[in-house]
């Protein structure tokens, strides 16, 4: 067995790998769509997205294999990363001097066929591969090789998006200290994020054109799932922009009639309200001197969340109340929805946090935007809730 050689740029390669923090989040569900597609297209039992660390080969995504990592010394991908622009194909590992005595060949998973395309950064470092494997010798067709290369490009764009997302997280922390610069920075980062997203969409369309006729219904469905993922990230970008822009909104205050604002929100959600028999109760609400736009955003988010997180056991009832305090107005949105766990009541106001990550859409910016608006209006927002019974979101606006 021949141990994989070490790339000439190993120090720089490892630095890039660790900077992306890819190994921290194993596995990756979005990449699982790609490995499934790779196996379907190449007709192999196993497909992997691998990451080569200094001593270990990690599987960022895997299809058809149970283990999560191997030693770098036995990794086929350790050989592949030495030629970042070239696919390594081993049609029959038992006939290849480099691999015939490899324990991955002589024992489980009994690799006979391997094809791996290096996943490279813009700086030219190969972090790992997208590879397909089988226990029988095999020869890929030209269209299969091209499809595997296209899928690898897609993985590279996802990794680049990961880099930009990490940069955005860093920028967000800085934005807390430099609010005056937040909008300009967010627009710049959002532009950088959108470029790899456009590339992802392009490669998905190219994949459909090049290999669409040879793909089954399941593979086509996985392509659609990947497209949906890019659409979600685009939505995230626009929500971040809207969130950052709140800092620069400085509208004149006016006497706002609350009941027409609520009626407009009801009209926006009318199909759901009618089909789910939702009741929204409000009456004799006073005028409030505030920014109509910002107030509407807060109320729209709070009513929208009540609708989104309604209980499946009973019809939703929402009540909007306004209390006239000495120096402020207190507005409350009361619902009988699913409620919020006590330990999560502070987390829900943080950007990107979602109380239920599995069953509801969105990226978790709504309540963060509400809190930012209310703080900018010199008010406060809080929640009281009992799981299974409902929640009361209350915010104050100074007179």
C-alpha cells in the first residue's frame, strides 16, 4: 500500500480547511442531497463528501456508508487532493499497486472502484473530494464523469457560501458596535453571498440539462430540494438586509389609528384565517403617536407568529389589547397557541433563532426585528408563556 503524498501547500490547505469550520458540523443535510445524486447518477453504492485533515479523513456527507471517518493514511482521497484540477479514477483497486493492499480494499467496505473529484477553494487548495465508490470494478461514462464534476463545483459553491456566512456572522457582531455602518456592510456582504447562490442555481440548471433525461424521479426530486435550499438562503439575505435597514429608518411620528393597521394584517392572512377558523379580537383601540411603518412591522410579526405557531388541538384565538399607562402605551398580543418553553424565552429575540426548526418556514429574524424596532423607539418587549396553553407578547411605546 502506498501512503498518500503530502501536498506542497499543506500548511495553507489546512489553514483554509480549519477557517471554514466544516468539520465542526458533521454531517451536513444539504450536502446529503448531493451525495445521493452522485450515487444515483454514477450508479454506485457509496458516495461521499470528504475533508482531509492532517491525520484524518472526515466524511462531511455520506451515502451508503456507516462510518464517519478513516485514517488519512488509507484514504483514496488523500491521493486525489494532490491534483486539485484532476479527477482520480481507479477502475479496479485490486489491480492498482497503490491500493491493492489497502485495508479499505481487502476488508469492509471492500472498495473496488473509486472516482474522486477534488473540492478546491479559489486559492487552489483541495480540502477533500466528492467521490463515488463501489465494491465491484466499474468504468464511468463521459456523461457520468461530467456530472460528477458539475456536482463538485456545486459543493465548492456551497463551501464558498459557508465562508461568506462566517464572514457575515463576524460582521453581525461588529454591527452591534457600529450601528451607523450596518446597512452599508450588510449590502456588501449580501452581494457577496448572492454570487455563489447564482452559481449554485446555474450548476443545478446545467445538471438538469446535461443529465436530466437519464435521472429518475427521485434524483430529480433531490435537485428540486437543492434549489429550495438556495431559495431559502436568498430569503435569509433579504431578511438580513431588512433587519440592518431598520437602523436607518427614521420616520416622523404621527397619530396612528391601530384598528386599520390590524385589519390590513388580517387581509394579508385572510386565506389562512378563514380556512383555520381563526378569531382575532380587538375593539375600541386608541390612537398612538408613533411611526406607522415600524409599528405595523412589529404588529404584523407578532400576529403572524401567533398564526404560524398555532395549536393543532384547537382553533386559534388572538386578542390585541392596549393599556394607557402614565408615560407609555402597552400593547399586548395574546394567543392560545403552542406556547414557548421557559428556557427559550430570551433566545427567541435573537437573530436566526427558531423555536420550532422542523415544522415552520422562515429563518428566525422576525422577533429580532421586533426587538430592534422597539428598542429604537425607546420601548421594551417581553413575553409571558405557558407551553401548551399560549403566549402573551407585550411591548411598550413611550408617549
